[in-house]
């Protein structure tokens, strides 16, 4: 029988409040996805799938669905659009022919690289308005946030 950790109620309240505070700031100040979408003609969900495939190499539609928290029936047309744009492809698993995986193609890697360059330009622009110490703290905080959030399991 597992015991639940004793959690600090103040920390829970702080995290809860900060989640509500950070979401609009991420969209408005940190990452201008409208610019990305207009410049590269690709929605955030497609960028997320390309990024995931770039990291993993090959992944099933079910796993993409699970990782993004989007229903599998909604992922299939997303993957179909990426295939139409020649950014990804479907391949059968060599171990289990019933399993179909999605892989990123060279054009998908190039698109992702161009998007990252645009994001890099955005970071350079807004980084001019904060101190070097704050810039470093933001980089470290985002790294910590990514690491910690990847440990959280969805219910």
C-alpha cells in the first residue's frame, strides 16, 4: 500500500495560481505562435508532432495521442495533413506488422529547423529587454519546468 506524500498547501496554492498566471504570458510574451503560423503555415499541434518525431524518430499515432493529450481520432487527420505536406510518413513496424508508426521526413526536419530559427529570432528580440541574469534564470527555469513536467503522469 503506497502512502501519499505530505504536500505543502501553500505550495499547492502557489503552483495553482502561477499556472493561471503563466499561460497567457507564455502565449502573449514568450512565444508568438501567430507569427510562427503565418510565417511557416503550420499550426502549433503540427509543430508539436514534428518536434516529438524529431526527438523519438518513430512513434505510433496512439502514442502521439497520449503524449499530446488529444483524442486519437483527432490525431489521425493531423498526421494525414503532415503526410500530404510531405513532412512525415507512415511505416509498418518491422517487429509487429500490425503497428503503424509515423516518422519525420527530411522536409519535416527542415521545416522544424526553420521554425526553431524563427523562435530563436523572437527570443533574441525580447531578450534585449531583460537582464542577463534574468535571461539565464529563464533558461534554467524552462529547463527545470520541462524536466519536472515530463515526470508528471496524467490520470
